[in-house]
């Protein structure tokens, strides 16, 4: 499998691809205007279950320091631009995603 992640901050969607084939689409929350989600191409560098605090059920760390894809204890925030820059997912969705992606997976973030 050639998995990679495409994140649209404008549409509040995370898409998981295998090569050119979309596998799953998840609703997300992204950074607010003053703490926007960083655009660019990154890699997954670490994964941790039950990270504590506001990070929900799972943390997927990105190669951009201090940024990641994580669950949330505030599910009503999904679909909005409210975070400090990280990508929030529903806990059930981040657990599913984390079970499929590996360290090194490419994450492309754009508007």
C-alpha cells in the first residue's frame, strides 16, 4: 500500500489515499485565523495512544514540530476552524486512521 493523507483546511476534510485511490474521508477541525494550520508537506514521525489532555484518544505527530493530528474531547468543534493549528478528528476516526498509517506516511496540508 502507498498510503498518504490529504488535508483541506478550507473544506475541513482529511482524505486518506492509497496511491491515486481514495480510501476514506473524515471531517476535521483546523487552526483558527491567528493560529492557522501550517500549509505544506510533512511526514508522520510518531504515534501515541491516550496522550492525555485535550488530545483525545490518539496523537499522530507530524514532522512540523508541535503539530499533529489528534482526537478531541470536544466533538462539536469538528468542522470548524478553532484549534491552535493541529488537526482535530473525532476519537473514533483518529483511532481508525492511526490503525492504517505508519511512521513516515506523507501528509499534504493545503487550503
